[in-house]
């Protein structure tokens, strides 16, 4: 009997219990009704009377060890099991979507503007950022040494006065007029450069959207209606526009384009400095000289042109108070536009 008890005790100590299955096997083998420990108690019947007490104590001892081993192993196995379940990766599950990058506010606004004009028949044209004097100035009726050139503080490439960074995307319109026959209805979005001191309101790099329409019988009414259409589509139905007489060498007559302040609806606020109006660009009827420079007969055709600053319009739309924010790539600024894909 003593030997049997010792043998069971050894088996209990040696049993390996590291999985839920092994735990159950252990329980069945030693602790269940038909297990080895209850069997020892049954054997006690056959032990002679004087030994019963001693054997009984020894079996109780084994029972205690068996139970303690079980309780300890149960805790460990359960912890391990739940960790495994937690760490389990099911490769068949759909991917957790990662964070997508946002679009730059300038791109968002540029594309909104493009869509509005595309819907009324404008195509999109692009040209080089490094331009020659002809496309940026001369063809647009800026005579050499004309003071109007100073309106656009120009960056030159090296010492060559003929090669510049374009100061406006009107240069693209010259290229389109030179290479296509009217009717022309084109929109030229792009980056432009001016040698200006950088401040909250001005930057040496910015973006424009310029439009051009050339056909027979195009009049100022067409221009006004197109700008009105754009203003309402972009800023909202009740937006008004105002055209103030101005000067550009390439348009005659020329005008400055204002929209009713999108914040105070024309009542006057900080943004519009109390005037109720904000300026968003320039416009006018294409000067006959410009048409002639591009081999278009001004006696047959006429046209209008307009140009707007994308930064200006973006600042208005999103109430951005410093133009430099568009070029700093500060993630805290850009993040705010993340949802507008
Ligand atoms: N090109 C002008 C500018 O950059 C804007 C403009 C375009 C004005 C077309 C009138 C007509 O200032």
C-alpha cells in the first residue's frame, strides 16, 4: 500500500500539464471519481486496522498535493490560453483600414474650381513654369520697359532677361491661342512666382486659375455672367459679384473682381474690413493687340479673360489667416483637411 501511495505521488509530481487538454487528462487520471486518488481511499478498506490511521493520513496528503497541483496548473493554463486567443491573428479577416493622407487645401480648391468651369465647357491647359519673355510679357502687350512689368515683380533665371519664372498663367493662354483656332474656351491652373517679400498676405509662390474664351461676338456680358456663375457655384447661391474698373495691359476694358463677403453676406465684418466685399481676381476683354500677337483676327473674334488666386480663395473659404501655412507642410494644419478627399 505504502508503495502504491508513493507511486501515485510521484506520478502527480511528474505529470506534465501545459494545455487545457492535459489539465483535463490529469483531472480524470487522479481526481475524478474513478481516478487514482479516490482509488487509494477504496484500497484503504483492505489495510489492517492498526495501519489505517497512518495510511489514511498519507492518502489525504497525496490528495492535497494532487489538488494543489491541479489548482496551480489550472491558473497557468487558463492564462496562457486566453493570451493565445488574444494574440491569434486570423489572416482571412478583412484588413483594418490604415489612415489615408489628406489632400492639400490648395488642391481641393483648385479641383473644385476646375469642376465648375469644366461643366460650362472649359477645357484645361498647362504650360511651363519657366517662361520666355514673349509668353509672359510681350505677347500680352507689355512693351519692353513698360512700367506695367513692374507690377509683377519677376524672378529671372540667371542673367538672361529673356528667361523668367512665369508671373501669371496668362502665359499658358498665349500658348493656347498660338496653337489652336477659335473657338477657344480654356482654363489654366498652375503655380506662379513673384519676387515679393513673404508675409501673412503675400508669398513669392502662389497658384492661379486663369480662364480665356475667344469666339465670334464674345462680349463683357458673357464675362460677367461666367464670373457670376462661378461665384455662386463656389461661394453659395446668394453670392453677388462686383466689377471695379482697373488696368491690365492685356485686357481692355479691365476690371477687378469682388465677391460679396462669404462670412457676413455683405454686411461688413473683420474679413472684408467692413466693406462687405472681398477681391478674388482680375478680368477683362482680351486686348485686340494680344489677339493679333497670337495670329487671331480681332476684327472677327473677341474674347474675355479672367484670373483668380487660389490661395486667396482658399483663405476665404477656410478662414486661413496666413498664406505661409500653405507652404510649411505643418501636419497640424494639413490634418484639418483630411476628410475632404
Ligand atoms: N494675369 C493677371 C494677374 O496675374 C490676372 C488677370 C488675368 C487679369 C486675366 C485680367 C485678365 O494679375
